[in-house]
């Protein structure tokens, strides 16, 4: 019986470590510079990323403020609506991370 608990604890610890590691990887994959807002991909630096790249950061709640402040500013109505959705998604997910 003791071996079962030991095995269960080892599996549980492994799952926790995996989850923490995955979270660290996801959090480090936002390619926006938090100071300049520049987007870096494959060793190249760009003045702007894409809505999809911003969305990926927003899902983790790590979209930099400098990026969210300018998100959708040059777009049409649909682009601006999408930008507001991303900003809200980022805000919600940032709150979840900080709980």
C-alpha cells in the first residue's frame, strides 16, 4: 500500500513540475519587447507584430501595455473591435495569473 502512495506522489509531483515548466515556456514565448513594443521573430526585429501574435500573448495575460495601447489604432471598425477583445482577454488572463 505504501508503494502505491509513493508512486502516486511521484506522478503528482511530475505533473506539477510539467505544468510549471509549460507555463514558463508559454510565458516566455511572447515575442514583444515590453519596453519598445517591437516584435522579434526568428532573429529579426519588426516594428509591429500581427493580431495573431498579440492574441497568443493575450491568452497568457502577458501582452505588454505598450502593445495593447496601440493595438488596432490604424485598422477599420472590425480591427478595432478585435483589438478591444484582445485587450480584454489579456486583462482577464493577467488577473487569473495574479490570483
